[in-house]
């Protein structure tokens, strides 16, 4: 008994079964450069970092096996725990404020329906995202100085009693740094949410207005549900930025005064390059990665559950 005949092309010739295999092989060849770069710069350093985290090593001499000793230090050292706590405080400034302000600004800009004004607003709001974070930290450190722009504005407004060296005060240094992050991320949130609002069916708003719904009702019943995916993306990006923040803090306060603005990334840098404790720095880096994943995964799951 003979097998089924090979399928024919329109030309009448039999299709070669090797065609799909050749296509898959070419696809893998095109993927190899990116895959090699990912393995070389992400996967392999991660594996090596996990290996180093189990050793007491200064980066030069002989490494000594300590097992989970470095991880125990991370969870018992008050300085390292304080850095993690500061990172969670920054979540409010890097996530809650930019996303909330972005929602309000995007809704207001969309409601004005002025093409030129909307484009100009998006450009101005997005400019901080283009500025390098290190440059933003330096510029704001000048503005936060005793004779900087922030204090001069307060004095001009009759609020001179509020003027202070914001980044040198133990009580205001961390919120001041957090506001820099809010300033940087608000433009990104506004532009992305404006794009999301543009994809919402206009007929939903028209139907809501016919039913007598006001601005607040439209916002909570139509705008927010329609922006679920965009909000999930922004919360994910801003949470990662808060927990792994380095540039802004290093250029503005370097973790000071004292430990008031110390965050995990600054601690890892100091431990690894100043104290030459590669093992502890690697362990703290792994803990930070797990912390980021643990914070981001619930957000992604909630976003997916809402689409079902």
C-alpha cells in the first residue's frame, strides 16, 4: 500500500517536506546573534552571580565557601534592611505619584481636544524622560541647595520658613530624591496613557453622556477599565525603576546624609567595589532580583485576570 501523495503547489509540483524545516533553521540562525548576546550578558552573569553568592571572596584571592552565610547577612544587617525599606518608600514616588498624575493629566489633555496644545503638552511632559538620569540628579541637587531655585521660589512666595537644604536634611532627603523620580516618570506615564485613551471606543463616552454620566463616572467606568494594560505596564516599569534605582541617588546624595537615602543598588556598589566583598554583593543582588520579580508578578497576574 502506498502512502498519501505529497501536496501539490499551484504549479502542480510536489511540495518538499524539507521546506518548513529549512524555514525553522533559518529562523534560528537569525535568532542566534540576539540569543548569544542575551546568554552572554544576562544569563551567564546571573549564573556566575549565584555562584559567587555562596562564597566569601574579595575578587582577587582565594574564595571560601560560606553557603547561605551571605544571604543571612542580607536579612540581618540593619544597614541592608534599611536600604530595602528605603526602596519601598521610593515605590510611592516612582509608581503611585507618576501613574496617578499621568492619569489625571492624560484625561485633562484628552478632554481639551486641542491638537496643537495636546502635542505641545506631550512633548514638554516627556522631556524629562529624554534627559539622562545622572544629569537629572545633578541638576536637581543644584535646585535643592540652600540657595537653589526651590528655596528661592519658596522665599518669593512668602514661605521662606520652609526653605532648607533638602538633600542634606535627614527628614527630607528621601522624599526629595523621590520627587525627582516622580518628575522623570510622570511624562512617560502621561504619554502612554494618552495613547491608551485614544484606543478606547468613543461611542462608550457618547453613550455615557446620553445616560447623564459625569466626568467622574466616565473616568471610573470607562477610562480606568480601558487603560488596564497600560497601567499594568507603567506600574511594572516604575516598580523596577524604584527598587533598582541608582543613577539619581548616586549623583544627588550618594546614599546620604548618613543612610537616609541608601538603596539596594548603592549598597551593592559599595559592598562590591569599595569593601571588595564580592560574595555579599552578589547575594544582595540576587535578593534584589527576587524582590523585583515578587513585586512585579502579582501586577502582571492581576492585569491578565482582568482581561478574562
